[in-house]
C-alpha cells in the first residue's frame, strides 16, 4: 500500500478519506472521526467533494479550496497519497431519529458477582459469532457511530478475538466495556478497539465493597495493561455508601492514566441491588460528586427528547431494548432486523414530562427514565444534582 506522502503539495497528490473517517447521513450530514469520536457537519459542497476522495484523483482535479483541504488534512480526515489507490467511499444513511449508539451484550456470563449489578445473576445465554457480526454490520450500515461491546464480561466471550478481528474495518468506534480484571498483556495485543471502558467504583476499599476482595488490584493492573498497549481508557463509576471519600484519589488516578472520560452515576434499583439497598445514599449526598465527571456520554437527551434518543441495546438472547434496564420490554429480535426494532422504540418528548416547566430541564434533559418513578416523572437524582425543589417546579 502506498504510504501517505510526508509533506505533499496536496494539489499534486491523490486525496483519500482517512481510514479513521467515514461519511454519515444522520439528521444532518457529517464526517465522523472514529478515533476521536468527533463529528464534523458538512454542507452539500463539502459532501460532494469528500465523496470523491477515493484515492484515484489528484487534488487539483477535485477542488481549489485550499483552506478546507488543509483543515481536513490537519484533522486527519483526509490523506494525500503519492500514488493512486482507489478505495470505495461508502456513505451510510441513518433512519430518523438516527441510531448512533449500540450496546451489544455478547453474553450474560461474568467472572464477578457484584452486589449492585443490574443484570442479576449470570446465566449461559450468549449471541453466536455470526449473529453478533450481522447485528454489528447492520448497525454500521445504518449510520451507527459507536459500538459498545459488553456483557456480562465480554472477555469471557469465546469468540471475542475473532469478533474484534472481523469488525475491525467497520466505520464505527468500538468500545469494549469491561470490569478490567481479565485484561492483560496478551489480550491487549489483539484488542484493536478504539477505547476500553473500565468500571472503577471507588479506590481499593470502596471498589472491593461492590465487586469483591482483591478485584480492585486486578482492575488497576488491567487498566495499566491497556494503557501500555496504547489503548485509550475511560472510567465508569457509581456513587455508593462505600466510596464517598475516595473521589479525590480516583481523580488523581484518572489523571495519571490519561482517562479520556469519566462517567459517574448513582445506583439504579434493579438486579442484585434489590438485595443490597444499604449501598444507596440520599441523592442530595451524592449530588456534589457528579462534578468529578468529564467527557462525553451516549445515553443522554437530544433534540427535545429524553434519554436514549439515539441508543439501543441488544441483549445476549438477541432481544433489542431501549437500554439494559428495560430487558422486560423488548422491541423485537435484532437477529431478525435491527432497524425494525429501532423503529418500534417510542421516544419521550421533554415537553411531556411532569417537570416540563423546570428551569434546568435543558441541562438535565429529564435524567434517567428508568430511575424516575414512572416514565413521565422527575428523576430525583437529577433534581438533587441541580438543586431543584420539587415543591416549586412541577407540572
């Protein structure tokens, strides 16, 4: 394969879309950089130009817009080649609303027995490799952006290495969601994902209170194995009774490993937590700890609708649901067609919520619909986070 030219005059080189970039027709038209998880909106002229950057044409035959080409080169959206290398430029078109994020639960099994796990006790249910590949390919074809590979613990999936290899060329960002305890030098060598999200639910004492003695050290070892392999790492934390004094230490660790994001949430009353409710704390006590979080998310609100506007989860039995908390409300079987399941999902307008007149609704987006007492009720955790008195802002 001809290497990209080191210091080309782009006008005399062959322009090709970067392998990290893909054209996406969502509600608007974008070019997506999966390595940075970044969308760039395009006008019609930019789309027409980029769709012809297939490595077969010289730059001066494609455009005279020097500023735009230099921007695309600097952002690693385009490459300039010294020799022609024709490469198809697919444009994936999404449904409306767009399905941007897919959590693919490959299996239900896990090596831990966490006291708060919303999935409950593990069982042997899992997707076959052909099923997982087919669902992933359809997601990519329908304009998908981020494929979250989860479980259970995905590193227990027998065909995970093959799945990773066979999804490598999909124009999506692949994120492995793991407890981190099974990550090591050997598997990190073939985990060619864009990101590994590891659950870190406190420092040693707080984490092990939820996940079992000794698992903190295993998770931290796994995080360092991923970072040494050059894989970006993000963190996910739930606030609970045992980690309230540990967030400053976790913050220093997140900085030490260069975590690209840190998601923080409160516990949801589901699965194993229903037998361990002593782990809960009042939302008002948890509220200040949300401020430690940073980076993007995938299950938030958008465009005037409540959470999950662009998210779908596929369970290990193939059923598609709004998110993992809604396993008892399947939208259909994704193995028979992911798009059909997606189009059955009802999206909740923020204007229909009981708290539609709240002055911070635009910031909180209605919070979590599962955590609310019913689908249109306020999410009390978000009310506490934003200092809202429900006696003044309701209805």
